[in-house]
C-alpha cells in the first residue's frame, strides 16, 4: 500500500457491532483513524447532519433492521449527501450491482461494491477512488445557483480536456472524447457528472453549454490536424441540444470555419438521457449523418436504453458504459453484458468504443471480443487541448517500440 489514507473520514453503517468493529480494525490497519460508526440507516443520516461533521466515504450494509441499505441510499440521495458511497454486503452480487446502479441513477457518487468479508485488498480500490475526488468539491456547500452558472460562462470557468480513444488492433489514436470540467472559484475543480444536471435544467443553459463544447472541441481537433495528427473528436451533448432546428447548421458552420471534415466529428448522445419524444432527434440525427458527421450512443449497457432508439436513430457508434467495462475480465456477468452489447453492435454494424478501461486484462478481453477502440485510465487520463498533440507523438513512439 503506497497511498496515504490517513486524512479520510469514513462512516461505517452496519447494524451489527462486531462487524463495525471489524471494519474499524481494517481501516486502522490502513492508517485511517477518523471513523464514525452508525448502527442503523437513521443513525447514519443523523451523523451526516451533525454541525461541522463531514465524511469522504460511507460504507453501507444492505441488510439492516431499521432502514435497510436501499432505503438509506434513497434518503442520502434525497438529502443530497455529499460523501461517496460504497456497499459492503453478503447479498448476491446481482442484488449488489442493482443497488449500485440505483445509487448512481439517484445522483450519488457510487464507488463500488464489496462482498463480505471485507479485506484491505478489497477496500483498496475504493479508497483510491475516494482520494482522486475527495478535495474536488468542498462539502456542505449549497446547490449550484443560477448566478454561478452565469459566471461559469461569462468568466470562462468551463474547461474541455480530451480522453484519447485508441484503436485496439492498431494501437493508433483515432479520436478523443471531449470531457467537460468547471474550475469553480469556491468549489474547486468539478467534474462533469457533479454539475452537468444543473446546466441542463434550463434549455437555454443546455444549448449554451453545447455551443461551448462544440466550439472548443472542434477548434482543438483543427489544431491537431494542422499538426499532422489526424485524430477526430467525440463530443457528448444533452438531448436538449437536439431541440434546435438549426442544430445541424450550427455544427456544420463551426466545422467549416475551422476546416474540419464532418467525418472527424462524432456527436454523443447518452443512453441514460434519451428524450421521451424523439421526432426532432431523428430529424436532426438523419441530417447530421447525411452531412457526414458521426453519431454515437454512449453509456450503453448499464441503463434502460430503449431498443427503438437504436432502430430509429441512425447511430454510427456504440460506446460501452464504464459500469460494465470495469471488471469485465473477472466478472462473468459483466463479461456477458459486454458480449451481448458487442453482438448487438455487430448486427447493427456500429463501431464500438469501450469506456473506462482500467487495466491490461480488460484491454485484452475487449480485443478478443472484437471491440474497435478503448479509452480510460489504462491508456491515459484526459489531456488538455494544447498538450494533446505532444501526447499523441509520445503514444505512437511507445506503440512503435512495442512492435
């Protein structure tokens, strides 16, 4: 163990005293002394509301006599708990996975599930993820106000970095996903999932955000191509952006202005946020494809994407969600979901991109299954636009030396 976890504040939620003491002992062995025990879901919620009390991570058991784990997680979401959540349980892994999905859908920062008995080795990956984001947002701050959203645009606080997408067969960098961030003067560096919902409550803000993403991403792509790096760019946008009748012309105008071919630009639409009425989406999607732009359905495989969207919307790419990619080399259920998604993509003749690839076994398995491309920490963390061309050069030198 090389990470210093001593600053972390952990809430252990379990209705059995001997289990709480056992977990406390494991945490102590990992250098964590700031541990609070809660013998029920109600006690956990009360602890979270104590003045001056904050937590970085709540370890929540599912089977409890008072509020069970599902009810506790529901209340944490309703009360906008700021700490991350991990499940520790003896329940069947499918039940645990379902509750994990529920936590994410309810807006909590869910970091994983651990089968009892808990061990330091099982806990280590979760704590590493806690450290990655523990200081990114100041706990206890109120919800994002309209004035903050206005300042984000007017003070140029929004940033776009790029997550490289690598062809699994050739090793070449084919494209990069634009990743939205917010450098907030008080809250610190925020990641997209922490604030994007606030920008998408009002259609005008969502469309303004789409304009920022489109402009910055296409400008970056143009710079790469001028530097003889023919990587494309993939831009995730809200479905609200598709409400504009001139959306196709907006993208086309930016691409023409910066001399970027439409085939180098992919527009991503999340499978988790598909519109209820999608006539306008089909209209605009068809026009985008006619003009040569590409269209991806992202976050596929972990939610409730309607199959009729895949049938009616002319997608060219399917992005496998990180929730099923993470651990797919060891988890038979996740591997089955990846295989089923890959088979569907093959039948529909869609390019496939795996998101969140974290290690060599996942990379190897995806290659064996015929996945076209991958992105994630195994390859690189998101890279700034100005540094991306240099990153590609270093990456290709590494690939060449491995051949």
